[in-house]
């Protein structure tokens, strides 16, 4: 935008120079005009030249006036835009300051409530540890997401964004989710790792005792547990592949009850053996 106005200033300067040159030329011609009969012979030509110069000068002045008006209009528009932008910035800054004030009030209320309540820190530490053990010791179902939820509660508690009582309530809700998982049968998507390669796959969860998977490249199998943890075992037996495919088809059709023949994908819930 500023470069545009600088170009306009240069254009105006050039136009002024042209006008001054034309005036200089005009008066120079008047001085050099011959006198007497010779002058009479060139009157028509001089008149035409003078008229042409006059027309050029008027055109240049008109252009200068038009450019000047355009410049004023653009400057006025730019001033209005700057004023509007400054007003928006001021409103945003005011909103941020108000939000910071409200956040400070909430933190003070939480701190005051925490100081008046019993010391729940030891209990919360124990509950956090128990929940982490439960999540990591169970079948590998959305481990990262469930751990992230616990980390968020712990972070909010540390930053005093929630009271210890609120943290305890959230942890209790997390325990209830664990109980729900034990009886939930459904089809989900999550990342799994097969032979060192991570991929997004469909998983069929049968409570917390079996977890089958199906990858985009048609690999199927189930989770197995050993002393090192859990791994995803690919099944190559055709009949077992068909059994797993029938399970996924039924879950896709929202069929969660009935009789299914499945490979032995039973894993032990709780600690790792």
C-alpha cells in the first residue's frame, strides 16, 4: 500500500516537471518568435502549436487533480480501515484481560476450597497409580487415549484448575469406564503394531477378554499375552480367518448377540503373566 502511494508521488513529480517544461517551452517560443512580415507568415503554425500546448497543459492539470482526489479517497479509506483494525485489537485485548481476570478468580476459589478440604493428595496418588496399572495391564485397547485422559486430570490438578474433589470425581468416572469396557462388545478403530510396523486397523473388542483385528491389507488376527506384554498375532488358517471375518461382518451390522465360533483369543484381564 505504501509503495503504491510512493509511486503516486513520483508520478505527480513527473507530471509537474512536464507542466513546467511545457510552460518553459511556451514562453521560449514567444521570445523566439520573429517580428515583422516573417512573423505574419508563421502565425497559423504558432497558433496551432500554442493551442496544442495549452490543451496538453490542461490535460496534465486534470490528471493531477484526478490523481489527487483518488489519493485523498484512498487515504481516507485506509484511515478508516486502520481505525477499525485498532478497534478490533482493543476489543480482543479487553476480552483477553477479562478472561485472565476470571481465570484468576476461579483459581483463587479452587485454592481456597482446596485449603479448607481434607488432604486428598495421598489418596489421589494411589488412585492414579491404580488406574495406570489397570489400563496398562489390561488388553491393549486405546491405551494412549486413556492414559492421556489421566494425564490431563493430573495436569489440571497440578495447575490448580480443578479441586482435589473434582479430580477424585473424574477418576471415579474413569473407573466406571473401565467397568463398562468389561461388558462392552463393539467395533472400533485404533493403531496396532504388527512385526514392527504401525498401522490403523479395525478392532473387535469382546469385553476385556478378547480383541480381534482386521487391517486394510486383509490381515486378521487377535491379541495374545505373554510375559513381555501383548502382541498382535496374525492368523493364516483359512477357517479361522473366515470366523473372524464373520464376527466383523456381524458387528458392522450392529449384531452383538448370538452364537459365534472364534479362534481362541482369550487373554487374562488384570496383571500380565
